[in-house]
C-alpha cells in the first residue's frame, strides 16, 4: 500500500514539474553556494514587509507558470520557487504573488512571481 502511494506521489510530482515553465533573471553576477534541501525558505507577499532590522540584497527574479488542467496549483508553484531559491543560494522570496488568468473553455493559467533575496551579514559595532 505504501509503495503504491509513493509511486503515485512520484508520478504526480513529475507531471507537475513538466507542466510548468520557469524563468529566472539574475540581478547580479555574484554567485552564492546552494542551500541544503531542508533549508527553510521564507516567502513574503507584496503586502508583507521584512523590516529594517533584517537588511537584504535582491539578487534575482523568478517566474513560474502552468495550467491548472496540467495539475499545477499555487502550492506546487511555490514549492518550485523555493527549490530555485535553494539552488541559487538565496535566503527568501519577497514581493511574491500568484496571478490567475482564466481562458475560454474553463482552463486557468497560474503565474507565480517573486524576487530572490540574500540577507545582509550582521554588522558588528
């Protein structure tokens, strides 16, 4: 039973991974070492503020899109964005939003956008 559930989960993840289009734009030539796959990535929406006590640098912009009919959901797009954050060595995503575009025939395109940030090192006084 567990084996069947695992296989089904793998198939669903593979389908969701293939059903999306991803774009990443670097804002800097600087490279950062990748984060561990268990690194907790924070996602801040456009309406959330990190605050001045947490300085950061914006290093790039990510955009991921896919159709709902292909099994894409806001959660799967956010998961993919977090994977990109880890691979790029970033710490979090700011200005994140998911837009929905409805098409004739009932299908919908989901589009996730956000900017990758790296937290600035602490300044000692």
